[in-house]
C-alpha cells in the first residue's frame, strides 16, 4: 500500500475470484489459525513459471522468489516509515509507451495515523508501474491495471482476516482496530513458512508484517502469500494470516485458536458419526 495503503485468510484461499484449493492451510472457518491439509496448493508437476513469478517478476537479490513489486523494505532516505515505500511519481516513466491511470483507489483499511484520509490508499497504476521500473522488473503496460487489482484485492483479503482474529479474540476490548504501518519481508521466511516448506515443499512468494493498533496497543500480524491453483483463467492465492508471537497474549491467542480448530475438526465430526 501507499500512504493512504499497504490478501484471503488466516487460512483462507484468496483468488481474484475467491475460490478454494487444497493446500496445507485450512480454508474452512474464517479466522482460524492455520493447520494442515493433505494436499498442497502448488502443482509440482509443472515446470513453467508460476503465475506470481510471471506476473510480479523477481523481487529478490537471489532471483528466486517473486514478491510484491511495491518495495516495502527500502532504506532510501525518502522512504515513508509507515509503509516502507518511496514516494512514487505519477509521471510517465522513460520509455513508457502507454498512458496509465493516475487515479488512486481508497482501501477499506482504517489508518491509525492522522493523514489526509481516514483509510489507506493504494498506488495508482502509474505509480505501480514506476515501482516496477524502479526495481528493474519490466511488466507489459497493458497488464498493470490487472496487477494493481490483484495487489489491492490481496491486501483487502489480508485485512479481513486480521479483523476476524481481532473480533474473535479482542472484539469486546476494541471495536475498530486500525493499521499503523506495514513492512514487506520477502526474503525472511516465517517459522510457519519454514515448517510448510519442509513438510510440503512449497514456500510463500511474499511476506508482509502488519502493525495493528488495537485501541492503543500495537500488535504485529504476519502474512504469508502463497500461489494457489488457478481457477480457469483466474489466478488464486492462499494467505496465512496470524498474530505474531511477540508476547504472551499473542501466544495465548494462537493456542486458543488451535484448540478451537482441533475441537471443530475432531469432536464435531465424531459426534456427527454417532
């Protein structure tokens, strides 16, 4: 997102047409902590470039993993500390042949800081293209609008999953959590992503850390982005959204959710079989 800015589930599949696909992440009750399923979201029989790789390009120095093309981890002096993004120009880039929209879409994600808008604002297609060009990630100009739509869709889905966690565990103490800032960490695998990688042989194509204002208390959420099975011509994405275990409270939240998942999975199915 950009300064009025920053996908679908703490364990839901988020596609451009939110469908479902088998994967190590549970896609059933919303707001659940993730737990494993028997199959994996990536088709390992295909050796062609993945959708995420072909659409978003490579964002890493090791040229291995694609990630969000909008840089949320730059150390440039002109970086906005709220979203770790440079101030992106709305001017056409050198060599650009097709004019792109400079309209910026407002998200539904409330800001915790006082700015011109009460919600985060997404980059325009022109800013998105400039972000790609800035990182030497060429993209066909005719696809930039689609890329922006997917970028925005994933962020909306991620925020919805944050809200499900907050409502389930802290709804009485805070009716309206807000997003304070975010950070892209595509090269930093979370512990859960390492476990999934070891068990299923699949790694996320991106990671974000979102810092949420819970009515005066800052809490961090980790979001791992996986590419799922395409739904026909539509790409699909799986998001794993959960509070980071930064304190005893977040550890308790995760433990309670795991216990709830286990009860619903094992005990409810057992009672229905009798």
